[in-house]
C-alpha cells in the first residue's frame, strides 16, 4: 500500500526548514507542504496558551490541505502541544522535535554540554523531564536565547551583530561560566539555530561539537509512515511547497534560500 498525499511540516517560522531538508533527503519521493507561521513568530517568548492556540490552528490548516502525516518542526510548539495534537488526530502520525540532549550526553559522558533553546522550551515540563534523565551523565547547562531566532528570520546568518549576541549568550550572564573551560558540545534546541551553526562554531570554538534533532526527527517520521503504510511509491518524484502566514514574497524567497543552503 502507498499514499501520495503530502506530509505537513510546521514551524513558527523558517527554522523548521532544517528538519524539512533532512526529511527530503531520506524521503525524496514524498510531497511536502512546509508551513511557517512567520506572522506570529516568535513563539518562544509567548505564553503556553498562546503557543497552543496558534499551533492547533496551523495544524488544522495542514490537515485541511490533506496532510497524511505531520512533523512539528518546532521544539517550542512540540513541548506545548504535541500531546494534545495526537489526541485530536489519532489517525495521523505526528512527530515532534526535542532538544538533542540524549545523543550529546551519551557521546560526552561527564562532559560540559550547553543547551541553547527558546525561553519557553526551557520552561516546559517536557524539557525538565528530558533534562532530568541526563543530569547524572554530564554537566548540562541550559541557556535561553530570546532574540536569536529573529536573526534567522531576517536571513542574518553571520553578521557582526549576531556574533556579538552569541558572545554574550555563550560567555556571560545566564550560566556559571563553564565556557571558560570550553564546552564539549552544544545542543541546538531550536530548529532555527542550525542555520547559524557555522557562526556558533566560530564563537564557541572549533572543537565544540554541535547536536540538533533534525535528522532523528525525520527518521522517526519515516519509520512511523512505513509502519502505517503511508509512504509514497518509490518511483514518484516528490516536491516541496512553501507557505507562510505572513503572505510575504520575501519570506518565501528566504525559505527557498535556506532550503537550498
Ligand atoms: N523554531 C522554534 C523552535 O524550535 C521556535 C522559534 C520561536 O518561534 O521562538 O523552538
């Protein structure tokens, strides 16, 4: 059995394209609709109620467009809404994304690991539970990065202003200064951050390994779709459609640039 309906991928903005890219690599025969809620971004500084309402509305749109399966390509929205979404759409495989703490901690037992994420991701129960599973394995320091996703939304991936922002986040303030000893790994706990990975590496130091959940999330969706016999036939060539709630041509252009980066 096969199914040619599209897969829906949702994020608050352009960040989820880091997950879309991985999904297309491992499922090239599928059609994808990527929906970015750029008009309402950022989500990471909103309340849980606001994030849930926005996410429910956007997922309903993707379902109306015929999505056979969904990726919530946003750590913030996953933490706030994925459980309820699975109850709302029990017949649709829904895969969310979470900060890649597990692979980082298993790879660097006893190491120093920084977790960069939105303020709301770090406040959520889901994150606290995830963190608690690995605090005895490594020294894990979460750091909130309000304002960082906006650089990516502007297509500003290596500016001096961004470098100044990253120096501030990585070297001062919110955490205990373990950066002085160097981090072994940084977890990019927001789907926007892989697009500034090179700049983060430049500031944090080349020896620091970066982890993100994009590949694992895409692989999990493929596994679920195979299990439910929802995959498209392998002789079909897939396509990607970009939609933004901002209705703005510039945003669609940026989505294409990031997708092809
Ligand atoms: N890309 C989103 C995430 O993975 C959030 C960005 C935002 O809207 O604050 O958390």
